[in-house]
């Protein structure tokens, strides 16, 4: 079953902007998609649910952090 995830590329973890909704089998697949589609260096990637709950984020030059 595919879940909907919203991927956002922002200046820092506290920033917010419109994201891109994708359907993926798992959070791991969504993280790979977000990393591959990152447009700018030095930005933070956030993955949220459709209702806005933060699932994971990746700050520049660091690993993904999952929010449980």
C-alpha cells in the first residue's frame, strides 16, 4: 500500500513552504526521492504527512533524522 508524503525543501528546520506530494511504499523510499530531487545545496529537506505531521528531516551535510 502506498502512502502519501509531502516533501519540502526549506532554508532551515523552522521554515515552511509549499511541498510536493508523492506516493511511496515506505518512508525510506520517500527519503531517497527527496534526496535525489534536492535542487539547492545547503537546504534542509523535510518529509511530512498530508496533514502536516513531521516524519523526518535532513539538515545540510547530516544524516536523516526520523521523528517517531
